[in-house]
C-alpha cells in the first residue's frame, strides 16, 4: 500500500507541548514512527538530530553539555533511554533555555525515562504518548486491515498480509533478543518470548499473576516483573480497575491486553482475517482493539474497567470533565442490552453507555445506551470530547 498517513492531530499535540515546555518527551514503542514525526515537525525549522543508536552521534555526546549548550532551534535526541546521563544535562539546559531553543526527546522504554524525568526534569517537560496508526488517522474504511495488522506503520502499510505478518514476526524476535537486553534486563529471550505468548492467551482477562507464574515455572514476583517490563516497553497494557464504595466486592486486579492487535495476532499465529474470525480469542481481540482506539483518542490516562465478584462488569470506563461514560465491546451484528449493562449504568452513575460493535448503523438501545457502529466511533467521541 502506497499511502501517506497524515498524523495531523498527533503533530498538533506535539507542537503544542513544545510551545509550552522547554523539553518535550515523545514516548512509544519502537518502530511506531517517533523518528519520522520528529523529522516532519522539524523539517522547516532549525534543528539538530542525535540518534543514540548511531555510534557517531554517541561519540558527539561524550561531552554532552559542551555539545548541546550552544545549539539553537529544536534539538532532537532519539532513544534517549540509552544515555541516562543526559537527563541531568537537559535540566541545566532547560533552565537556561529561551524561546529560541527547545529539546525534543524520543524514547521507547517508559520506566527509564520516567525515572530520569522525575529525578531531573520535573516541571520542565511535557509528555506526549504515541502509538502506531489509529482509526482517526487511517480512516474507517481501513478498519478491518488496522484490526488485523495493527498500527505499526510498516505492518499496516505492507503490500500483503504475509509481508505484514513477517514484519511483526521479526519485530517480536528483535524485541526479545536485542531490545530487552539493551535496556539492562538479563532475561533469556526464549523465556520472555514464551511469557509474552502466555500473556497473549490471557488477553482481555483480569491479571492472575500466580497462574502466569505457575505456567512459566517461576515465582509470582518474577511474573509481575515481566509484566511490568512489557508494559513499560509499551507492548502490554495493564488496564486498572475502578472501585468505590458500592457495598459490593469489586475486582481490584488490572486487566491485561497486548496493546497492538497485529502483535497479538502474530503471537497467536493468525495471519489473515479468516483465521482471526474463526479463533476463540476473536472477541477478546475486538475488545482490545477498541480499547486502544479509545485510549489513543483520549490519552489513556482516565480509562478503567469495572467488575464485581458477583459477575457485573464494564469493559471500559472513561471519566471525562467530571462525567462517566461506559463502553462495552461486542463482536456481533445485533447488539442488545444485558443485565450487567443496566447494573453498570445505575451503580456507576454513567452519563451514557456505548455498545461498540462492527456494524454499519448507530442506534439507541434504550435511554442512555447506544449501539455504536465502530465506523462512527471517531465522530461520536468527538461529540463527547466537546
């Protein structure tokens, strides 16, 4: 597919962050397009680019304060987690920065960057979370392909499903064999690959660390450490539970998702739509896909799931401007209300509940509950957003 994807909303978000803070951090998984968008944003500006996977640029920054202090315009530092000493240097430079200098740092390992920021750049940095392409960017007519292949640019834009699957297979292998060791984790690649595969089979389920640990043959602490590693590298999402005093026993463990649907399908060996639609995890895959689309639209910081031990649950709860919105994901042609939806609507005092399904028509199911065709997701969420 030869198609230029315009990521104008993301570009606007980054440019807004750069206008209000001396340092802007773009965080996201490897190969999601951080470098490309940084070059697009700086194409017509005075800029200086440092790639910390390039030995020449690493050598240029051996005396970082000397190398950076006189630069004007936008200074871009890619894969900054590879050189943690730069955070202290950026604190000094940020305090001295005028409107003529901005620092744009790109990273693909959140814990390393968050730690450096919290220790050195607090109050001086704006964060922008970035993933692969989303539904707003590719258009609803490409929804089926986006769901199958995921949002990584090279996977989504591949000429064939087979080429896309091959790229994702190489991504997973490179991640466990090269990227994780470079982050300082001494975990055998086969062990991490097996654990990631196990998480894929738990996709859309509440975390049971003890069961994962037993399957891995390791301690529960080790299983939790691996989950945190995959979450910090932006390939797994731990969706936090919502709980309040409702007089009911509520689930307090997070839900697990493989963030990119294409990676989930690669790990489950689902190369095409036919194999996906016939797989037992297809409903969970649809749920995770819609979760990521909504998190991309709203930043992912105010989303939760809700469940009680008596069986009531809500796939996704959004708190926005003091109001609560619920989302249920149903892979069906004819969505209906359920007892669980009514309980969630009443107990959580929802402004509205949307049942997101892959149909073609949006229509009301009852007061405050709407069957929302996924193709209308962007349009309806813009209405909520305003």
